[in-house]
């Protein structure tokens, strides 16, 4: 059974966001922010915000500086409420080397964002069909950069994919529906 997302809390921004690439997740090895930074180095106009904290923050800041990205990458730190972060993003990116079904992917979808993500865990199966062409191999900065470049250059495509992602979140991942499925499973198991 999949996790659910609070569709009231995670909503599309009232107006299209500036084209800021954003990600949410702990600054840990499995999230592979290094690949994201290397992809951004290939996109001279792109800006990014990394929301999260963790043991790799210093190393990632050093990498960003070495790649000439210090003025284009914001390390936002940890936050207790990520909903406002998604409102600032124009594109959500997940550069993880490993995942199962990342909750941040569901939050980004519910927020009506287009997604560029690595092909790990259930990411491909979670996204609607039109968004799957922006799922790239893990640890492939050039592929990530190419997918980001296409979305950054096309506001209409971003809007179309964002709307499809929101619709998929509404249809398949509403927290209330998912909770009902879990409760039903527990009740059947307890009776069985």
C-alpha cells in the first residue's frame, strides 16, 4: 500500500513559481545531491534550492563552490513544514541513488510541480506516464542536466506536467484514501 499525501497542505502555488530548481531531503549520501550539483554546473542560468540538513552539508557547499555554483545554490537548511518550499519551486528534482517510494515525490506532485527524478525504487511507477520521460538513470549528471534543461526552457510543458502530477496525486495518493486502505487491511488482518 502506498503512502499518502495531505492534498490540502500540499497544493499548487496560486501563481506560477519562478523557475527555481528545488529539492527536499537530508544531505546524506543516498540522496546524492552531488549529482544534482554537477548537473546544475552544466546549466549556466539555473538556480537551485536544497531544503534539508545533514552530515554532507559542508562537502556539498565545497562542491558547489568548486563548480562555481556558490551564488546559484541556496542551502535552505531543515524545516518542519516543507509545504511552503514547494511553492517556491518551478521544477522539483530528486537525484537520489536509492529510494523506495519517496514522500517528497508525492509532496511535489501534490504541489503541482513537474518532476525530474532518478530511476530508483517506485519513482517511475508513481509518476504519470507523461512525466516518466524525465526519469533518468541515477548518478548520471549529464542525463539529469538534459532533462532539467528541457523543462526549464518550456513553461507550457512545466504547467502541463505539473497539472498531470497533481491529478495523479489526487487520484492515487490522497492521505485520507490511503489511510482508509491501511485501516481496512489492519481490520481484515485482525479478523483473519
